[in-house]
């Protein structure tokens, strides 16, 4: 059973979704009268050099809405977007704006029919509600929206390559590889599209529970298969060419006395290293599964909805209480833990050099030693909080805040 702190933290970040309710306008904040326990920040002995290389604005950001929208780095550029539909490309070293497009205008120009979703509804003041992505591959930038759209833009110019409607919210990163773009919708659908044209290849559906966490785990494409973690706590591998299920394995199991305690969603992205899949569920477990068979190598009792970080030796995770852990990859043996930042709605960790970077709901960027978990640095960025896992490229972190500020931060 999760602690009261975990439950309050869950409500604080507005991750709970009730079936049948409109979720697009979920606020981040719950009952104003509810006291939320948050760790006060203690003084830090700054042992790491951090420097802001540049700062730019990306529209209005995401506001108080749940979102996994993240920047991405590719082709010498940083791509970022806001919820309303503004997409920008920056030079990753200088921060120079290379191009920017407004999704409303872009789709209206290219698909101007009033019968189309964008040309009709989006011609009115409704926002694009970008929530899935950004992912850059095949010289294209892929993103998804809460309105059920998947869009591909040219990474060099920002021009529209294709746009497809999938009928359900896309709130996680599309998986791109093997000529496919695969999206996992909050309605329990996994849809494969052609990366070149956006034409649909196949659809896989599963039954979603009546009560789930807000959002969905991003799929992962590897070795001709699509790895999926679903809202019922099951891991699956789908055959990439057909969408047929090759195997399934339970990661999170509903066992609580109440519906809330029985949440077992897999919302963190699956990670594959050396033929092993690492997955974690909320109210479930951290597991290592054989890629080919789904056989459980080992499992440990951790609960999380934030993305894992896995390298050749270690697994790093932020749990549902915002405790941070470093584990041995071979058997999941805990090497260290840090509970100094509990309740601060920490993002998943991102490695830069020998450090881990995590953002919190007040806009602080925390730097931890990857070897010990000790807090060795901190930066205050503000911006109404850091909501998405930082992105690293060499010794530079790219961090996006809720109000749309994008930072390039050098860490040494």
C-alpha cells in the first residue's frame, strides 16, 4: 500500500484519470485545503559547475495541464513546442531560432478543407493540445496531440510532411523505427503508421481498467518488435509487421483494498539494454524481462510513473514519493537511495557525465552524484516548475519549464 504522501503527490500532479470524464482540462492542483507534505530544501555544497548557455521562450508552455511534452535534440538542433501548437527549432549551441511554425496555420494551409479535423475545429480558438513527443528521426519531427492527431514535420524547414488522425489522445512519445511510427493512446489502442506517409499499418487494442493514471507509456521498437506497457499493468511484445501479440507478462498487479490503491498502470517508458527489458509500474514492481520470451529475470518492489534511466551498469529511478534510487542492473540490488526531496514531484533522472539531473515542481534543477545519490548541485529556474525529464547531449542539459522557457545548461 502506498503512503499518504504518495497519494497526495499523485493528486498534486493531476495524474489520476476517471473513465468517462473529460481529462483534457485536468488541473495540476487538487483541493486547496489539502495540506501536501513537501521536503524543504536544505543548503547544498555546490560541487558541480553549472552554466546557462542560453535561454529561449517556447510560447505559453503547458500551463497547469498534465503533459509529457519534451524537447529533443537531433541534427544539430533542439526542437521544442508548447501545448497551443507552436513548434520551434533552435541551433543547439547558440540557441538561434532556425524555424518556427504554428500547427493551426500549418495544417489549415495544407489541409484547408472545413471537413478536416484541423481545418474545421482547429480553425476556431481550440488549442492544438500537443502532448506526445517530440521525437526526431528519418529527418522528421513526430508529435501527437490530445485531440488524437499524429503529425510529422520536416526537421530542416518545419514544413508539414503528413498528418494522421488516430481517434484517441496521444499523450506519450511516439516510437519511431523500422519504418514505423507507433503511438499508444490513452484509450487502450496501439497504432502503427508508416513513417513516410502516415498511412495506418495495424491497430492493437486492449481493455483498459475503469480507473487509471493520466497518460500512457510510450512504446519502444526493438528487434522487429514493439514493446508495450499498458494501463492494466501488463508488459507485451507485439510483432512489428502485424501487431500480433508475441507474449505478455504481469508487471503491476491490482491488489489494494480500494480502486485508488489498486492502480497498476505502467506509465514509464520501457527500456531495453542487452536483450533485457526494464519496466516499472505504479503500485507494482520494477522488473527485468527477457526480450524474446517475457521470462522474469528478477523483480523488486518499487512504484513509479516516471521514466527509468538505465545504462550498462545501473538503473536510476524516481519513485511515486519522489525518492531517488540507484540500483545494480544485474539483480536490481539497491546501491543507494536519496529521500531528501520527497513530495517535490521530481521528474525522472537524466544522466550527464557522472551526475543525475532531476527537475521539481517549483522549478529547481537538482544535480545528484550518480555514484552515491548525494545532492551536489542545484539551480533555480522557476518557470512554474519543471515537469519533463531533462534531455542531455554531451555535457549539456536541455530543460523545459511549464511556462515555456527552454534552457541549455552546461554541466561540468
